[in-house]
């Protein structure tokens, strides 16, 4: 299998410590370094930035994001 | 049964490694190669493209998509 | 009981291999041949057509539809 | 207890084979003969009519309705 | 404890056979005599009236209301 | 720990018999005396008032509020 | 791992007794001192302030916030 990804969470495991982009159901995006996640896809980011149309709107530092508010996650630097 | 599909997930199993189109509840579509999925229909795509009315809007590479944001999935090249 | 339907899923069982109309929560409709379904009402259609006010908008071939996006299903040819 | 209804599902049991009115979360109504239901309030109607402000908009025949799209059900002929 | 209410469902138990007002998530209200309820707060009303800004809009007789469409319930005559 | 609150429900326990303010997902607020609650955060209030921008819009007496319609609860007199 | 955070809830544990910012699904924000949380991400804040575009709109004192109304939580002073 490409990249050793057999189950969806394998991608998040590979992305730990790397920067990811999180698309939220409210239309916003968060970018930050993935520190932790669980099976509900609750995640913790470090150096979190809130983006508006790709522009940094706010620096948030650490952030806990509830899984049920996430549409998709793209680990920009994994591949 | 047509195509050997007895249960809904059989279609996703057949589509592994092939290109699929994912329709999201927010009205957007993602197109990419299906790498993995689970029983929650969480999926991982490779070479993901975000589409707007069929036009490629953004290249996302790898993407983890939460199952509960998906309306339907159409594996364009399976059949 | 009319048509041998004692439990709701009996209707879907009878509709296997026949054409059904699926009304989605986003207001769209999908029409296609029912290949498979599960207890979550996840379903797989073949020869799927996306309808807009009854007009065919797009041909989708095979499609996996998440149960939680469905309002109701009408098997036009069962009866 | 009035009508022998001790638990909510008793009302649906009494309404089997009779005409009911189903109010959906999307604002539409369906009218038809109740053939079957389950504990999720998934229901099957026969001779289903889609109503718009009380007017018949479309004849649907048999229909499977997902319970989680229903606001309330009024069995017009039970009492 | 006031009125012998120790758990939320105790209020609904006391309201059986009495008139209650049900506020729905879609902004409408239903008024009727509480016949039955279950732990999902699915309820059955008799002599149900659909209200619009406090005015009776429609007489519905018996009605089964899904618990997940309810905001709050006020038993006007209990106290 | 401040106020002896170790788990979230401890705050609701301390607020029993006192006035609380309940913010609902539909934008409205209810104010009343907390009589009972359960683990779903279903709650019963006495002397309930429906507020619109802080103004009393309606007196409701006893009210059963479904937990899943609540955003947050502020026990104004606890502290 | 940065900051000793291996699981998402570790961040909330570290933030106990410190000020956090809570982004709600309705677009509002609450700021306050984290007193308690549970696995549903229900949380209790002390000295809670309701913010509108970063401006303090209202002082709420203690507040119980339902986890399912939260998008993300940023512990401003943890790091």
C-alpha cells in the first residue's frame, strides 16, 4: 500500500510532529503541528494558526480541536 | 450480484487504489486515489484535489476525510 | 401484511436489483439500481443518476451513499 | 390509559394498516398507509403522497423513511 | 425537593394525562394531553394542536413526536 | 480545587435549588430554579422564564429541557 | 513529545486552573479559568466572559459548557 497506510488513522500517525491543515465544518481552517489525536479524531495542534482564505488571521499556540467539527485533514508535509 | 457487491463496503474495497469522487455535506467535492477506509467511512485519499463545480480548485496531496461529512462516494473508474 | 413487508428493511430487500429513488437531506435526488444496503441504510446504487427537479443532471455509475444523508427511498418499480 | 397507549410506540402499532401523516425535518409532509416501523422510527408507507402545504405534490407509492428525518407522526384515522 | 421531582423524567411522569406545551427545534409548538413518553423523550399527545405564535394553526388529534426534535416541554397545568 | 468542583456535573449539583441561566442552541435563554438534571444534561427548571436579549418574554412555570439543545449553563447565584 | 502531550485530553489536564479560550459552534467565544472537564469535553469555567469579536460582552462567573457545542479550545497561558 502507498505510504504504508492501511487504515485511515495511519495517516495521522505518520503526520505526528509535522504540520497539518485542518478544514472545519464552519468553513475556517487551522494550521499547526500535530501533537496528538484519538479515535474520535479529537486533535491537539501546536503553533496553531487560524486561516481565512489561506491568510493567517490569528495565532493560537496550542489548541484542542473536537473531532466532530472536522471535515478533512491534509498533512501538507507528509508524503 | 452485479460486480460482486453484497454489502455497501464491498464497493469501497473494490475501489482501493483507484480514483474516487467524494461529495461532502458542505457542497464541495474531493477527488483522489482511495488508500484506506474504515467502518465509519473515514477515508484517506492520495493526490487529492478539491473541486468546485467540477473544476480543480486546490491540490491537497494526502487527505484524511471524516466519514460523517460525506454524502456519497462515486468510484469513477470501478465497473 | 401488504407485500410481505413486516419490518422497514423488508422493503429494501425486495427492491434489490430494481430501480429506486433516493431523496437526500441536501435536497438532491439519486436514481439507480439498488445493489446493496446495510442496517445503517448505507446503500450502493448502480447506474446512478443525480437528479435536479426530476431532470438528470449527471451520470455517476456506481455510488456508495451514507445512510445518514437520506430522507426517504422510493422503489419506483416495486409493488 | 386513553386508547391503550402506554408507550409511544403503541400509537404506531395501532396505526398499522391505516393512513398517517409524517412531518419531516425539511418542512415537507408525507401521507400514506403505515406498513411497518422499527425502534429507530424508520417507517414504510404504501400509497405515499408528498404534500406541499397540504396539497398533493407527487405520488410515490411505497416509501422507506429514515426515522431521524421525522419530526412527528399523526395517524389521522386512529382514535 | 419541590414537587417530588428528583430526576428530569419525574416531571413528565407527573404530567401524564395533563396538558403540556412542546417546543420544537423547527420553531413550532405543539399543545396536547401527554399520554406516553420513553427515555428518548419520544412522546405521544392526544388532542394535539399545532401552534404558530400561540395561535392554533391546526388540530392533529393523536401525535407521536420524536424526542430529538424537542427543545423543551412545559406542563402548563402541573404545579 | 475552586468551589469543590472536580467534575463538570459537580457545578450542576451545587446549583440545585438555585437560579440558573440556560443558553439554548436556538439563541434563546431560559432562567429558572434548577430542580433536577441527569447525565444527558436534561434538566428541569421551576419558575422558568423565557428571555429574549435579557428581557422576560414569557413565564413558563415548570420546564423539562432536553440536554442536547443546551450550549451552556450559568448558575448566577452559585459562587 | 512536546509539552508531554500524548493524548488530546493531556492538553486540557495541563490547562486546569489556567485561562482558556473556548470557540463555540454558534460563533461566540467564552474565556475563563478551566476548573473541570470530562471525556465528552463538557467543561466548567470560572470567571467566564462571553466575547464578541474579542471584546468582553458579558461576565458570567461560573459556567457549564456542553462538549458538543465546542469547536476548539485554546489554553492561552499554557506552553
